[in-house]
C-alpha cells in the first residue's frame, strides 16, 4: 500500500463518527504529519476536543500509554505545573529546579489546549519554544520533546492583545469550526459509534521520519514559485494598511515545508497549484479577512492556470519528459496517434521492484490511471506509475518481481488525440488538481 492510499484510508477512519468535520480532520492530520500546530476557532460544543483526541489515534501508540495524548482547559488562573508537571521536591532539596514531566505536555505525541489565549504569561513563555522548536526548558536543561502536533482551541481570536501575537503566529494553520448545518442534524439519529483506528493505518515514527526526509526533496517548479510569490505580494498589497495582517518570514518558511509535505503525501515530486490553495488557512490573522484571502489566492491560481492544461501528477510529467514519442497520422483518422513510453522517475536513486501490473496489452486506459506499482529499494515506499494519456496499451516490458532501474521503460501506450481538440480551460485544470489532492 502506498502512502497516499494509506492516508486516504486513515482519513476515512478518522472521520468515522463525525458529522460535517471532514475538512477539519484533513487539516489536523496534515498539520500533524508536517509537525505543525493547528488552531481551531469556534463556539463550545462543536467537537474541537474530539477532533484532537481522534487525531492522536492516527499515530502508532507509544509503549507508555500516558505519552500518547495530553489535554487541558486553560484559565487565567492555570499554573505551569498543570501543563508541564510538578516540581521535583528531591531536586529542590539539592537547590535544583526540575519538573517531573512524565505524563504532561512535554512527554506526549499530541496535545490539545483549550482556551489557549487565556494562558498566563508564565505558561506562554514556555509554550513559545515548545510550539516553534519542540524544546522544553526544564530548569537548566533543554529537552527535545516528542510532540508531533499541538492542537489548540479558542472561542475567539486575540484581537488587540499584542502580548499574544507571538503565540498566535506559532499556529500555522487556522480553521473555523461551527455547528453543523440544519440539513445535517438528522444524521445525529444514526450517528455511528467511534471505533479504534486500525493499526495498519496508523502512522509510525519511522514513517513520519521517512515522509519528512522525502518531502525535503520535493521541488517548487518555477511557475509555482512565481505563483507563491505573487500570492505573497498580493497579500502584502491588499493589507498594506492593516498591521494585523503582516506575514512573518517564519510563516513563509513553514509554509514551504507544509506544501512539500502535501505534495509528497500526494505522491508527487513537485508542488502544484492545488497545494497552494492550502494557504487559505495560513495567511490571515483576523477572521473577517479569511474570505478575502481565499479569493485572493484563487485569483492568483486562476491566472497561473491559464498557461494551459498541465498534469498535476509529476510521475506523468516525468513520463512525458523522458519518454520516446513516435507520431503517425493514419489516413483513416483525423487525429494523431502518439506512442508514449512510461519511464520511472529518473531523480530517484537506487532501484525499483515491480509489485503490481494493473493493465495488459490491448487495455484502454485513461489519464492518471495507474499502470504499474513499483517499490523503491532500498526502502518500502510504493509508487504508482500512471498513464499520461488516454489510449491503448501497446507493450509491457516487465513482469511482477522484476528489478528495474530509474528510466526503465515499463509500459508503452498509444494515444489518439483529435487535432481540433480545444484547450482545457483554467477551471478544469484547477478542478483536476484539486480532485487529486487528498487534503482538499
């Protein structure tokens, strides 16, 4: 099972027992995989804490149960001991300041803090390094903590509170959570019981590390770089009179990481336009500007999609780029017949083992239809090699179990293209890419 399929299955399980929370669960899971923090804004009783508890189940559970999840409701009277653990009496007797953190926030994989902006200054100071660097200062020692994601909630945003701006900026992704619509209330009558996440769909620490390692290799094509910079410039111009909407350099760097994670978990080597739409939840500080930011981003995406239809799958782009094409025009056909050879991505090192072949000679195929699944060696990542075109399978040059090198030709297809076929419009390109992105 490849990572995209596994994540799709995991999302399906995480959504079991929720009504109308699909988008929130997607944001929470993506944030956790990226090692980022998520802020959920909405009134009480909308399931914010339930989402956090469910997301904690997406990770393989640690051997020590109380290291999986921690949650706390903050008030202005909350003390650091309630979040970070009590002071060690034995250490104090030796004139050392040290907390017993076992079972508290510094030792868990996922944490949920409700009413985050009501925290006292002593708590906020410790949270800043936890949120940004995943480090906890325990007396004279600085500890690396296993926190994969911190999900926070609030009924309202910290308007006019400058002392909270640094904390607020640490939350890369922000989502509104409202009550379900009236048309969904009837679903509560048959609400299924929550169930444990299947172990085979849970993410291990090794898998998370592998995602991070491979995501670092994801590239930003020049048009995508230009689109992202255009969004940044448009945002700056739109909100030049609004000091609350300034974007930090830290936010830009974290966004690049989030986009790479999105691309890799969608089995792409390149960021595409659909990934950039995730910025709708990252580029606003005042909730009244959220819709304006969304429209701003869509305007830029439409502009950069006008360059023509380009496949959203880098496997297909690589196949087209590295294939040998033979063009013939038979007299009985008004269009071109193109023979395309599908090549494994040449940028990967190592070799590949053919795990599955999904087609046979003579089969008709559609664009993006999976032809072959290969497993990267060394490693256990599976990749689908899709068809770049609609056509008919002409030849298959490998069988299951074969070891193949990068740029090996596995399948050849013949595509019939009408000469008069119109260019796909901008909307169809965006819809195609959005549809193929599991996070949208």
